[in-house]
C-alpha cells in the first residue's frame, strides 16, 4: 500500500517541529540539518520537489533575549522570532549549500492565504521557486502576526501549504515515532499505529498537548493537520524526525511512522480553501429541512431555511452553517451580508428583491461555495 502510494508522489511538504530542529540549548541543530539536506538532495535527484515548513525561529532567538523558557507574551515571541529567523535561515543556507541546494525564505500569516488573490500570488511565487530548483522554507511571520491572523501552529500551516502548492504528500517530523494507541510517555502498553483510514473522535480525544518546551503543537495539532490534507485526497505521514535517515526511509516505503490514507472523495482546492483556510466571520443557523437539502442532496442554501444569523459580516465572507442544536456541519461563502440575511431569512427566494430592493441571486450560499464538513 505505502510503496504504491509513494510511487505517484512528485511534490511533498515536509514540516519540521522545533523539538526536532533544535538542540538542548535551543540553538539550531547543525547535525540534524545536515542530515535533512542530504536526504532532500537524494529526493531531488529522484525528481521529487520539496517544500519545507519549518518551526524554530522563536526557539533559535530565545537565548539572545535571555529567556529561560518559551516566551509567554506576544511581544516576547515576536522579539525572539525577529532575532531567530535570520539565524534559522543562515543555518538552512549553510547546511543545504553543502549539497548544492539553494533555499528561499517565505513568511506567511493567515491573511495571506485567506485572501484569494494573495493565496494565488503565494502559489505563483512557490511554483516559480520550485521550477528554479530552489527549496522554499516557510514559516509563520511571527514578528508581525496578531492573534486573529495566526495559523495557530505550524502543523496547521503545513496542511494549508500542502493545499496551496498541490503537493501529493505531507510529512510531519516530530519527536515521537508516530500516533500511538495511548500516550507512550505515560502508558507502557501503548503501541504504534502504522496506518489510519480515518481520524476518529477517539483518536482526537486521546491526543495530548505539546510534548516539548520549545514547540507549540502536540499530537492533537498533527492529527488536525492530517485530517485536513486527507480531505483533499492527499496522504500524510507522522514520524520521528531525529531517526537516522528517517525521511529517506519514509519515502522509500518503509514502515516508519503513521500513514494517514487520503479520503475517497476529495475536496477540490477551492473548497479545501473555504473549509480550512478562511477564518469564519459568523454563523448561520438552519432548520432540519435545510440541513438535509445541503448535507444529503447537495443543494444550495436558500433564505427560507435560515432561522438565525450570528455575527456581523459582509457579502463574500466565510460563515459556519449550524443546525438548530448548534452543531457545525458546513462552511460557505455568502452572497449577502449579515444585515441582508436577517431581513430575508425564512422568506422565499422570490421575495428577496421585494424585501431588499435588489437581488444578487436566489441563494444565500451557492453549492459551489459550500463545503459539507
């Protein structure tokens, strides 16, 4: 199964966590980076394009600020990132130049990918770098980002980048061997799961918090990232980054780490962008009839099925679609603002123009702009 799946892979995203990338003193580990560069050079020789999503800027900058532990405030984190990002990229350049590979720094915020035009511009830049044989090294722009524009963690960022560059595989390097049946740090009976067909609620509940003092993501964020990419028809593998030659071993099809199989019915790139990249600006609560029409029959959302509008948002915003119990089951791009929807909800589409004095169309959310979660 693995070897057959990997034969089709021509472009991958490799996410590297801070716990893998840094030494005990929180500086960048030159031995690890040299090994990474060697393995990526081997993949490049086989015609595989590689995009790196790298944590480590904050950890690399922390010693310069004299901080004994991970920064607790946003200004501290941004200051550490400002110092550490240049150190991080210098380490990448030095390691990769030894294998005649060039690297390029790309810093992103959520807003860069939530805006469709900037999303397309970022894609064009990355495609150009890859066509020139350059390895993009992507990180969140921690020096300027604010909470409402944060990706949350680089696991999430790596999932969104996988969709952005249309990679066929996401590889997440972490500090443990993969997904276990329980937390191996506390349960000696825990066993490694080699293959996952679908991420279950039990798996999500069993995932713990951050496993290191330098990283922000634990197994829960890695599961969430894998869940996002498999919905777009892309496989993901979580594995130990510090193992000798583990990246090359994974790509050769060895039974290393945990493989998450792609979903049978994949979201296209635009719907994946709607579902996972745009931050929802509000909620629409719909009745049971509308939920059935959307979830079961693939229909558009009409104003007659909307019972409540929550939040304030403009036309073109992304919103959550909830049932009357408050469960989110879909997301979509609205064709009317929140104020306009409040006026036309529970009314038939034929009454829109009479109520508003104008009409964009019959649908509040067209099925082409709607994703069932």
